[in-house]
């Protein structure tokens, strides 16, 4: 009887056009809109190579720290270089700046002098980079003075070797703590939060499937529920088979969403795709539990229950960042408990943890929270179902 009801529950769900739209079509439509809105954002905000000029830099000796760093940041062999560096005289530098051929020029003739025409992101980067080089150069000069005072460095080669070794050490510090470096990865951008919340929404929308299935077993919801209630079959078997059929259809909808976003929209979810799928499956289980709990606890008609479920789901997705990526952080800062009990936030936060952290502790915490959340709701629903009695059917 279990498999019989399981089979016909699936057929009933598939034939319901409204449910198929909300669980299959709507997430895909949303993904398409997200792609249209955000496809060019990452490309447009990526740092371009900044054209700058230097004056008098070649007059410095070969071990000049400024020259080494600027040439390193302008290496034409490096596709991710920060600067396009040109060495010119002062008149040419002024002409290039005036004609907007460069964003700034640095005059090393006397004191180090940065000259800019406008104020913007590129100019800020140039200024910040120059300040970092200056700070590191000061460290080098201080260390060299200390070494020279504490040792006997009379030979030019010894002094040269000392200078180069100190520069190497400071360069390591600069790489880890200092200059701007484009370390963005192809598998993530800040717009990915929209796709993460979309997956969370798709998981929770699966609750409509379980709600529909459970409603068919309740005597106060339909004639079918009345016949089911008096049928010679265990209620636990009926509800379990109906819930599992809903879960299976929900997972199929998630699979279609993943295939669409990966194959058609070319969304890269990163290298932890199996863990993302696992989290999505557990998130879908949480959606199943929400649907069952609303179906059993609320004594109202089916359309009202669906409206309540959609409203709750969209509100939870809103808090997790779907309509604005800053909302998640606002809630975390001001009402953190709200996001800790929000299943949509648990799902998106689990995705974040896979990207941002080297360990899986936070990911496991979100997985555990979703499971506990689902078990609690299912426990309340089972208790409510066992207490339901009807004077007449």
C-alpha cells in the first residue's frame, strides 16, 4: 500500500500545474532575471590596468626599491599587472596627464611627488600603492641603518648582499599584507549571494508540495481526505509515502535548477559542488517540514495556507539577502537570533562557509541547524496530527 500511494501521490503532484509552476518554473524564471541583471556587473567592476608615468626614476641606482616594486607591478608578462608604466621626462608627463593618456605621474627628480588630474578609484589605488612602497622603503632604510651600526660592512659586495636580503624579506611582507592584489576567483562574486538565496527559495518552495500531499490526507480539507481517514490503512504509512513523494519531486526541481544555472547560465558554484548538493537536499527537507507543519497546524483552506507559505518563504529569503545583499549583514548585526532560526539563512550561510572558510565547522553547524529545525517542526506536526479528532466525517 505504501508504494501504491507513493506512486499516485507523484502523479497527482505532477498534474497540478500551479505546484509545478512554483516549484519548477518560478525558480528558473528568477535565475534568468538574475542573470540578465547581474551578468555584466563583475566584468564592469574588475580592475583595469592603470596607465601611469614616472619621471626621474631611472636616475636612481639599480637597487632602488621604488623602481623594483613599480616594475614588478608593471611586468608586461603578467596578465594581472596593476600598472602600465611609462618612463618619460617632466614635460611629456604633464602633456600625457593633461590629455588623459595617463591617470597620474610620479616625479622622482627631487622629492617623490604624485601628480593627478582627477579624483577616482584609479587615483586612490595609485596613492595607496605609493604610500605602501614608501612605508616599506622606510622599513628597509631603518633595518639597514641598524645592521650597519651593529656590524662591520666595509666591502661593497657585503653591503649589496645585505640590502638585497632585506628587500626580499620586506617583499614577502608586502605580498601578504601590503599592496593591492587582485585575488578574485572565477567561482565567486558578490552577486553569487543572489543565486544562493535562489537555491534556498527553491528548497523552501518544496513545502508547497508536502502541504498539498498532506492536505489530501486531512478529513477537514477535502472529500478525498474524508475517504482517506476512514480507509483501512495506517495513517503513518499514508503520510510517510505522501511526504516522500513530495520530497522526490522537490529534489527533481532542484536538479533542474542546478542544471539550468550551470549548463545554460554558466554559473560556477565552485569546487565543493557535492557539499552544495548535500546542503540543498537538507534544505529541501527543511522546506518539506515547513509545508507539513503549516498544513497540520493551521485550520484554514488550502489557498490561504499556500499564501502563508509563500509569504513566509519570501520573507525568510529577503532576510537572507535575496532582495539586497546587505540585508543579511544588517540582520546579523542587529537581530542575530532571527538569522539563526531562519532556514533560508542557514542554507545561504552554509554556501558562504564553503567558499570563505578552509574548515567545515560552520558548514556542519548550518547542516545540523537545518536538521534540528526540520525534526522539531516534524515532531510538532506529528503531535498535532495524533491529537486531531472529528465528531463526524
